[in-house]
C-alpha cells in the first residue's frame, strides 16, 4: 500500500475540489512523482468504493536531449554559420566541429554559406549573408515555454524528423469521490483469525473482499524436455501401428553384438577409434552364444548361406571389445537372435528410441551422443515394396506425405535406401531416414528360417525436434547450454505437417 500521508493528502485534495481532480495536478501540488499518485489511486481503489478513478490520456510535445541542447546553444546550421570568420574557414576544419556535418548541409540548403573549391589551400567555406535568423531555435524555445500550440503541423513534423521534438502520451486519472468516501484511511483486514472470532471483534472490522476468481501461485514442478515430448509422439505412432518396444537400457555393448552380428567386417572404418568410444574397464566381454559366435565367424571369414563372406582372419579379440553402442541396431540384433531361438517362428514388429554414442567432433549439428529411432518388421516374404509401404504409413502419421527413395549402401542391409522428404519451408528435398532389408548373412546365422525377411528403418530424434522448435544449434537442445526457460515455456508437442 502507498504511504498513508500521500493517501490522506490525496483524499483531502479530492474533498476540497468540486467535481474532481487530475492526478497530474495533484502530483505537482504535492511535489511528488506522478507514479506515486498513481500508486495511491490503486491503493484507494483496493479499499472499496472510497474514490472513483477514470483513466485519461493526453498528448503533448517535448524536446529531445538534442532539442534541448539546440534551444540553449542554437541550431547546428547557426553554429556553423557563427563559426565562419569574415575571411572564411577551410572545409576540412569546419567538418571537425561538433555540429560540422549536419550544420554544413543545412546551412548550404539555406544559402547561408558557399564553398570555394578553387582556393589554394583546398575547399574554403565563406558566408553568403551578413546575418541569419535561427528559426529552428526559436521554434524549440516555444515548445520549451509550453507554447507548442503556436507551431503549425509542418514545423512540428520537420522538428520531429530531425529528432529534436517528440510527442509524449501522458496517462493520468480523473479522481472523484466514491460512495464510501472518507478522508481517513481504515485498514481492511485480510485474514479472519481465531482470536477475532473468540473476542467477537470481527464484527467491527472491515474485511478486504476476497477475489475468488484470482489464479493461485503456480507450483514449482518439473517439465518435460522438448526431446522427451517429441519422443513420446514417435512412441505413440509406433504403438498405434502395432509395434512392441524393445528393451534399450544397455548403453554398453560388446563389439560382437554392435558390429559382428550385423555382418559388419572387423576392418570397417566405423570401428576405428575416431568413430567409437571403447570401454577401458571392463575392456572385454566374455559371455556369447558359442554356436552362434562360430557361425558369425565362419560367414565373415569363409562365407556361407550363398555368400562368399569377407575372406579375412576373423578375431575373437576384436569381437570381445566393449564399447558405447554406436546404434540401436545392436538391440535389434539381440531381439532377432532371441526370436530365432523360439520353437516356432512368429512375425514381429519391434521399435526402439534411445541414445547412441559416436566419437564425433562437436558442432552445431553433431553431438557425441544422440537418439536413434528404429523400426523392425520380421515376417515371411517381405519385400522392398513392403518396406516402402510401411515407410509411407509411418511418415504420413508424422505429417510427411511427399517421400522419395534413393539407393544406398549399408553393411547389413541389401537393398538399402535413404528416405527423402520435401521440406515445404526450405523448398527442397531433405534426408529424413535410412532403411533397408537385412542381409541373409546376418539373419541365417541367428537361426531364423529361410524365407523370413526383416525390413528396418531409422532416423534421428534430434533433427525433427530442432525443426519443430526452431532450434538451429543442437547444443541449445542438449547439454549445459540448454535454456531452462525454453523447457519451461515450450508447449505440448504436436508433430504437424
């Protein structure tokens, strides 16, 4: 509440004047800032029907800081004119004056000065008239003296264009007596206490009305990160399509499940130290399905199942190395091997969304860890047409209908396709995923029946999230540079077209 002395002084002014008072006038009379009176008005309004206050607005012209300086010292052009002696002044020296550049141009337009370019020492400026009338300063002095109404609109606009004059809107209150007007302030109670009830003094107290429409204080609570919101949307799409989520809680994988089981050769560049994080403790894995491991070793080194293999010396030491998984396809390999151990094969549809890790150079579009979204379908007789059909269905649910497919190479899929979508905002085709049919060299060593095909596709979680939320730098989405206010303010995610 405003100061009691200011409140009572305001009420006394209202009582003395018939009709009402303006808050600006009261501020001048009491010698306080107008905002103090505005605060007092609001405090009195909160007490009930003590006063009535109607908000009004008025406009007037004021000098800018530059305008005030000119009203005191003269216009730029007048200062330039006065600085030129009878025998003239070099133009280069004139331009060094504080008002030189602006004043020279205006004085030339007014034909107060001229430039003699034939002078030996360079261009020299001379006066063209004996004396001048500084009309700009005269007009500003009228405004300063509260006589801006004497200026015609053309003059005001010209001064405003030169940023010497500005129009100010002033909001004030017209204050009159209310139905419960009084010059004394009675503090209203905001709380009914047990003591008031026991003594009965509440009957004489005035209580501030309760506002039952007021919003309560927002509770401090956690908020879903945009990545988690988009992840939930993707997960819902997979579930609607009848997919089962794969367990992806093992960030650490052996090279066997991450590379070898996928028919990826041990000399493949992806295994290099530059692309993979190797674990130092424990450095090696020791538990593998031995019969399956032997079949994987044979198809790599000797071939089989109609393939000639890679013809190299496959080493168990390479397969044993523990790493941070580079893709969630390692999880798909485990799930397909488990499927192959069933007594009778049953068609399945699996999906996963979780983190993978690459030893990448960090920049605006790359992190050392990111999320991979993967879908896998296993059944008899699946073809490339089935893969294209399910991709159309999947991306249509994302709001993406314009798709193109481009042949690609993956060590564990043949044929392989990159998926492109037409981006309406960028007006071009952009890559949105990768896909393919798992190779027999990967599936048959697992023990899956001949004739069973597995189609799969994957995409990033971060890219659609960045597009959705208008984020250009991935480090603003993940990591220590994330703006927590962005997480707090971000609306519920909807993957719209």
